C-alpha cells in the first residue's frame, strides 16, 4: 500500500511554466490514494486554470484570501487544519523567499504558516535563479526548519537554457512524497539488495544474459530507504535511475556481483537477492568476435557461484536473507525447495512468461514463502509489492 493512501495533501501551485505539470501531479496523487485540495497563487492562474485542477482534484480550488464565502468560516484556517501534508509544486524562487521569511501576504503563504502539517517544496526556476546565493540561503533556512526540498532536476529549461532548476516530474514527486510519509521502521538497519541481470561475455560483442529489468530489486531498495534503512544496491547492467538515498554499485557479470555482495556484506542486517544471476558462464571468452565463417561453434559452460546460498552460510550472515525465484511452472514446489536448500529466511516466488508480470513489466504478482507461512503480494505495481515485502522484513526484525 502506498504511503500516500489516506493522506490529505494540500497542493500549492505557484507561478511558473512548470505549473502545467500540476494537473498530472494531482491525478497521480489521487491514484496513489491521497485526497487532494489545491491552492493557487495569483501568478499560477496565468499558466493553468483553476477549473482544470478542480476537475482533477474533485474539490473547489482556492485562489484568494478574499473569498468571502470561504473566509466567513475562516476557510484558510480550516484548510490548514485539514492537511496532513503540504506540497508546493512548483515552488518559484519568489515563493521560496516568502516562505523562508515567514510572509503571509497571500493564501498559500498564510496556509504554510498556519498549518502543523509537514511541508515539502518542489523548486522550479531558471538555472541562474536556482544558483543565486539568495535562493540557496532561503533553501538553507527552510531545510533547517524541517521543510523537505524535492529536486530540482537538471536539463533543458523553457527559457532555452540548460542546467539545474527543472521541477521534478510528477511521478517522481509522488514517490518522494510517499517516501516521506512511510514509517521509518527500518531506521538503524542496513539493507543490501542485488538487482538486475548479469551478462556473461562470449566474445567482445556477444554475451549470455536474461530478461531481468532490475525494476523489482530497485523498488525494494527504494522502499527500504524510504523506511529509514541504510541501503546498498548492487546493480547489474540496467538503465534505471538510482533510488533516492541509496548507495549503488554497478556490476556486469556474475563474478563481479558475487565479489561486490561479499565485500558489502559485513554489518548488513538484511540481504535481498533480487538479481537474476546467471547460473552458467563460458569457460573461455574469445578475444575477437566469433565469425559465422568459422563454422558451427561449441560453447563450453561452467557454473557460477551461488551468491544467495553463500550469503546465507556466510559468517557475516545478515539476520534476514530473502531470495527470489522466477519460475515457469511448479512455482511453489521449486520455491520451497530453494528455501530449504539455500537456508533462506524467505523467498519471493513469481511465475514468469506470463503477460503483464515478471521480467520486463511494471507490474508483478508473487507469493512470499517462509518456514511455516506464506503471503501473496499483488497483482500490483512493483513499487507497491516492494513496500509490502519491506513491511514483512520490518515485522520480522522488530525494533533496531
């Protein structure tokens, strides 16, 4: 379940071209289970209409302190009390300055002063405005007061310049906000996650690999970090951004993953082996590209190290070792067999080769098996399933 489920999010929209993203942001917040109410500054109305945000949020949009119908009942105070989370996105340089210095000269700034809810801001501005010493000083003040600063990102800007100052994309902001609201049940714990495929070279051009995208392991790393853990992610060759707050180690082969995991193992509380590590590798790697003209080729393979089993038997074994099993048939039998043979605490098993789940998919469905129990997760997004797995780990570990 998303950390935003049941949250009451007050979204403040300030003036700037990034305000066009607010419509998508409202939609995604509601999809994550949040109730959303929107407050716009006067400048924001020059970029997007209140009608659009009202239709998407399902609530009237407030734009002024001088709304007589609302303020007859002290509407701004009621809004401030209603919110369980305030998010200002986009947060212009002007809004950041006014929030930092406690101004109450419009509805949004007044609400931020009057609420007891946590506040997050998603800056959006020209790269030079972002880099300006005044803006950075204002951000430092806000951070000291507990305001979460989400972003910005670097890239091409509407003004034609390139640099830091772009507002975080709506999907990323929703994930950031959900992470802020997750109980820090793994605070004080260290979690090691392996994710993605391994590539075993045949020659300088070809390799043996698999279809693992790494999304499930990356989602587990993200969820563990959101729950307060210190997370190290050993990642095979994937094209995925590093989750916030996660230390990443990139590897390519099974041997490199094996070495990286064992090097990082001491002091870890949890190991989640979500990587699809190759079982075999070529005995010899050709120095030059193999040619068809050379005739039929015979590829001699040898076994790779069983990283998961080795971690479970290691003197520095973590308190919880969780494996993954991707199977095409007899899923439970194979999963429980691996659970026993590898001496794991739990194994997450899913059927692959089914459309919409497993490898190369955003969604998944799996069953977690452990000694004396089992629990189904999904169908659902890999992020939501990862959150469920991390909650199970936290239940098993108890307080740090």
